[in-house]
């Protein structure tokens, strides 16, 4: 249960093609007094339709599903419902899937061995505008960050880098404050932590993050952290 009993219930959509997992997740999360499970979808197309009909705050999204994948559904939902945040919850930690989901607009990426507490905290975290990665996924992201920083070229099969290292240059250069905030984002800092570090209100930091994302053509905070290295080159 959330600590702030006065806050409005979070509207949640659960997407998974395995009925037992989908229903079990729904039962677990619906037991939280401040979470309202507004729907359950069994594939990507159903997820898109249900999201447009219910306009959830957060979608817990599987990736490998029939008809349309979680990546396709994530891309469509985030483009049509920008206020809806996506938490990927999957058994797959394949590098390409990770970065496809991030590029599609996912705000968090967890593996299905995550604890109930971790899932709940991640759902509320992305609802507040932050991003979360499971430790295993975070290591992959940081390895890509290292690759970009070192300027390692792609191999013959084109496997590295898989994340968007060559984004379009910003139409307007980042100022000193934006560069500092971008560096803190790349360190995984939340808006609250950034605000304390640079002595700004948390709302002001959110505005800075939005402007930086626009300038660097990033679709999510996680993607923005990856773009930071490319921007510094």
C-alpha cells in the first residue's frame, strides 16, 4: 500500500499473454488500496485498444506476445497517450529487446524475478516521472554507455552499439545548467536527487529534463541517459 493515503488511485493496465501471470499480477496489484487495475490485455493489439479506452497512468507490459509485441504496443501507446508510462516486465534480457523497448518509450525495464516490493516501487516511481532498471538491465545500459563513451565501432554484424548513439544533433545547444542536469541523469539520479544537488525546485528540474529530452530527441529518461555519452563526443 502507498504511504500517502490522500493521493488519487493510480490507474493500471496489465499486459501479458500468459493468463496465470496476468491474473496473478492483477490480483496482487489490485489488493493495493491506492491502485486501480482498469484492465488486462493478452497481446499487443488488445493492449493498445484497452489503453486508448481506459487511459491508464501506468501499463505493466510484457514483450513477447502474439499479434503485436510489447515493443510495438509501447511505441503506439506512448505516442498516442504521452501521459501514460510503461513498465516493461519480462523474462527476456536480450540486449536488442532492452534497447528496442527503451527506444519505444518504456520508462522502466524489470525482469519477472523482481520482488513484489520492487514492482510496486517501480510503478509508483515511473508515475512520478522517474525511470527504473533492474540491476541486470542497468549493467547492460551502463555497458552501452561505456561503449559509446569509448567510441567503439560496430562489429561486422552491426551488433554494437544497439542503442541510439547517433541521434540527430540538438537544434539548440544545451546550456551549462542543462549539461549539468544531463550528467546527473546519466548517473541515474532522480529528479528529487538532482534538485538537491543543483539547488533547484523539483518542478524546475522536471521542466529542465523535458527541455533536454526535446533538444536531444530522446523518447524517455533511460534513452536520455544513453544519449548523454553521444552528446559529449
